[in-house]
């Protein structure tokens, strides 16, 4: 069942400088319905990459088919992997096995995708050939040194544009040297790039995370038969270790539903006066559930039921009912587990009663856009009182009257 009254586009006017359509939204009484979450974007990238590195043919259902994921598929195909779409969300990947990728005949264009470009740098670091990487204007302005620095330590070399950015040419090396690295920023992309390079290194590569980030690479590597060591010390530092030279065995799996996409639909259920939204088959993973935890702190009426698993991840159905929300101080420890959900959390904060304060989220400034600036600008345009801080924002909730 679709939501009973979706937001309608009411104008075809175009803003000349950006070519963006003008959309008008109106409050609705009843956001109600049952929807299935689309495939998780992070898992979809990893499925295409690991499928390509495996021995044999992998088959995925429910793969997200957005532009970012397609670019990763195209990059794998340019490197000699058989990538075939059999139907909506159904993809087969003819893996070439560890060490089997071939030198690309053209530049790998990652479009807007930080995940695709950074993870593929990790993959290609262990290959004795050159690869050119490009992306759109936004991706070309994003920091890549966070990945280049550890991969250089492992033996790869890079010729970058100013500031260590795309477009770049990288030269891999086989084998790489294993490293023990503590990334200065909480980033699953950095961790994943190093672990993927670690597959082609001599010895054990370790990544130490002061603030644990999404762990889909670790889980999916295991699903492909790779041994990954994970430990946590008393200070909460999570260490992930991987030994080089392991091979991957092809898998057949569905892709778990995306908690980031689910968050938008659940938020509609929470803030509409007669809201009742059920999202099915959502990935349940403590490295991704910060939005649900913060919404619960705000007073959200949420329910969840476990329904199975997919690609090494647990699945739940999540229900959101219309709720009276209150502003909160978001615990900074939750930030990595909700890094992509701050725009929709800000919407909850705008309709809540009281003040919501976000700190420790400076990483939001180096996403596809400066998300702190974008969130505050969008709220202000809609009449909400909001302020940027260096590493977060403060929102004065309207108590339901936006
Ligand atoms: C992702 C990690 C996060 C997230 C991005 C997807 C991933 O980025 O924001 O949308 O799939 O590893 P960072 O690693 O930059 O935090």
C-alpha cells in the first residue's frame, strides 16, 4: 500500500541558475501505509565489489540501482568483471578472483560517489597497474588524502589534483605492505579502503577505530568466506584485522533494506497527526541505528520486529506512529551511526517542542555538500530558527507549528 496522500509537485517553475524544479509541500493528516525499504546503498556497493573479487558467479537481489551504485558496477566491468543486470534489482557478477582484475582501458568515473571511489582506491592499491579516477564537481572537491595517506604507506602511489583530490591517477603495487592504522576521522569508507587493500598485503592489516563506524565491509567479507578479526578494548576502540592472500567464494544473497531510506518514511509517520507507517525488511545494525535511538529519546513511538537476515545482516520491520516529539541533545557517540540521517533528524527537531543540539558532527561538512550549512539554510527558508556551529547545529523546535 502506498502512503495515502503523497506530497504533490504543484509547480513546474524552474530556478534558472540551478535548473532545479520548485516543489511545494503541504502538511498531510495521515501518512499511513506499508512500504518495503529499498536495498541498502553501502551494501550494494560492497556486493558488486566483493562479487567481482570472488571466485565464481555471485547473484544479488534487491540491489539498489541508483547512479552511485551503477558507477561502481561500471568500474568493476571496466576492470574485467562480468556485471549483468537480469531484472529489477537482480544482478549477477562473474568474479575474476583475487588478483584477477585487468588494467582499465579508460578512466573510472565515480560520478557523485565517495563510497565507490574510496573503496575502489583500496581495491586497486594492490594491483600493479595504473588507474585514472574521475568524478563530478562535488566528488572532485572532497578530501581523498584520508584514503591516500594509508594506501601510500602500504605501497601505492598517487598523482592527484590540487589538495589531494580527484581527478587522480593511482599506481598500485603487488604485494602491498600490511599496516596498523588508526584513522583520525570516523569513516567507514577509510576503514573499508584499508581492509580491501589488506586483502592484497603481506601479513595482517589492522584498522583501529576510536568511534566504531558501519561494519558492512567486515560482515560481507565474512559472508564471502574471508576471515576478519574484530576486537574491542576497554576504552571502546574497535580493532579490525585482515590477513592478506585470502580468497573470496561467490555468494547468492538479497541486499538488506536501507535504514537511511527508511528513516524518511518513518519520520513522515512520526510527524503527521494520524501517522502510521510500517517499513519492512530494514537492516538492523547498531552501527546504523542512531536515528532510531535519537528518535526514541525524542519520544517517538516506534516498534520493531525481527524478520530474518540478508548478506550477514539482521532484518526488522519498523513501525512509526504519530508522536509528540521533544528536542534533545544528541549524544555525540551516536553520530557515526546516523551520519546520513541528520537532514531528516533536523525535520523531527523542527516540529518538536524544545531545542535540539547536535555536536561532534564536523564530518557533515565534507559530504556531497556541506550538510550542516544545507540543513540550517533549508530550515530557515521554512521559517524554523536554526543556527550552525562548527561541528553541528542548534534547532528551536516549533512545537508542531512549522
Ligand atoms: C559510507 C560511509 C559514510 C556514509 C556514506 C556511506 C559507506 O561515509 O556517509 O554515505 O558506505 O562506507 P564516511 O565514511 O565518509 O563517514
